[in-house]
C-alpha cells in the first residue's frame, strides 16, 4: 500500500514538473514577451470604449437627424402625501429635419413608469412622454430619471422628476 502510494506520488511529481515549462523564452523569445507585456499595459492604460450614445470627436453629426426638444426636462411635484400616485406629461417638439421615433423609455426605479408617443413624430410636430410616479413605500425627497432612447444624436435624452414625500405621521411627530 505504501509502495503504491509512493509510486503514484512520484509519478504525479514527474508529470507536474514535466508539464510546467518555466523557460518561455524558447517559445516566444524575450522580445515577444516584452512586446506582449507592453501592448497589454498600453491597452489597460488607454481602453477603447465603443459607446453609441456619445458622438466621437471625428464623427460629423447628421444635419438631417431628428432633434428632441423638450419644453421642460425636469418637473417637481413638490410635497405629496405618502402613497400618492402622481403623473406629469413632458411635451417635446421634433426640431430636426426627419421623423423622430422613440425606441424605448426606461426609468431609474420601478416606482416610475414612462409612457410615450409610439408613432413617428414628423419634423415640427409634437410628442409626449407621460411619467407616473408611485410613492408607496417611499419617504422624503425623491429624484427619478427617465432615459429616452430615440433615433436622435446622441441617442439618449434624459428627463427628471422630483418630489418630497411628506411623513405619514403613523410613527408620531418628527423631532426637529
């Protein structure tokens, strides 16, 4: 039993040492390893990020692209009672030269629900984005953002809502 265990241990050790080739310069060469290390460190220092929402310095904006121009990009509901559901409709105008189509609108929180104009908005025409905020389970000052993705440049436009949810008084008066 000891002899079998010792033999298996020796065989494992020989295979492990034989499989580990610590002299990599014979495969790649010193220049190749240094070049690879230099390339990797440069790539880490200067990462390239492909972000379709940002216009690059060399890219010329499309002069015929639709433009989403809001009458207001932020709405403050002010003080609201706890558990209230409030709505606000943001109105925008397509001030561009081609039809504007909203692909999606997403809120920063599940308590905020956007609903938008689904059909293309012609140049000079108006569209709407209705934002509903449900204050159930929330207290104090709230600020929520809605990101609107459309065929504009940049492709994402942000609108915001704010509110102050008053205390419900169920836990007694607040110490001031």
